[in-house]
């Protein structure tokens, strides 16, 4: 994380807080996640140099850049086209090359590149969307904030040969995953 310049991802007027351990507002009423939560989610994803990762909720591209430092390749999906475009520009400026940017409803995953060793959802959902569980590789992990709009628990679902193992990593607060499969509206 120390090698990803967070000041590159926060709005210019909030630059002085780029290294505070806080979420910050970004355009379109979304947020750049708190560094601690980015670290926790990335840890729970259990990545290595060979990992193929799907991120749902590109936002600024900050978490994308952190994932790309560790993993082999990151596919990242964003529903708001303007956010995806600026994230792509930032990642290009930082020469982060092992990333594929996609636009659309990430609750459906991206079956074309499945299965994934990890799927990291950076928006809140009432439950783990079935298409995402279905796109996990053996031993793959889905990391997702599950709860209501106000607060969630960070949940991890790991596909094993016989079952899905589940555990909780702690409380968190994310903007909603907007999808017929999650929350219908932004507010
Ligand atoms: N990981 C980001 C923070 C993302 S905030 C960062 O580090 O900056 C959550 C993002 O999820 C928002 O940009 C929001 O537009 C996006 N989002 C919400 N619902 C989505 C969906 N169904 N598919 C893809 N992206 C979605």
C-alpha cells in the first residue's frame, strides 16, 4: 500500500487528507475507501502473484491499484461510466498495466474471465450475489460487505471442494451496490 500514491486518487481539495485513515468523498456521491478497510479486504482476499482478481466497484481505482500490486491481473467493474474513465486515466498515469476496466452491473460478475481466485466487492449488498459465488475458482474467496444500507459486516465466502466456508472480518460502511440483485436504488 505504501507504493500506491493515494493522493493521486482523492479530489484535489482533499489532498491534505490523502494519508489520513479515513474514507473520503469522490464525485457522484461515492467514496474512496478507508485505507484500513482496503488493507483488511485485500488481506482477506488471500492473494498471491498468480491470483486472478475481480473487483466490483472501481470508484477511483485506488483499491484496484493496491490489488494490482499483488495479483497477476485485476478485472474491475464500475456502473458509472465517468468514474470508470477517470480511474482508467489514473491507473494509466501510474503505469498500472495488469488491469482490465469494465463498465456495467458488477453484481453479475464477468463470466468471460471467470473463474477468479478472489472477488472483492467494494459496495454493500444485502447478501452475496449468486453469480459472484458461481465465478469463484476452487479455494477462491469472495470478500463483500453484507448488511443493510446503513451498516454492514465484511463477509468472506470461500469455495472449497465440498462447501462454501464463511466468516466475518468486522463491521464496515459502504455505499450501496446498485443492482436488481442487491439494492434497487442509490439512496
Ligand atoms: N474501490 C473504490 C471505492 C468504491 S465506492 C476505491 O478504492 O475508490 C463503490 C463503487 O461501487 C462506486 O463507484 C459505485 O458507483 C460502484 N457500484 C455500485 N453499484 C455497482 C454495481 N452494481 N456494479 C459496479 N459498480 C457499482
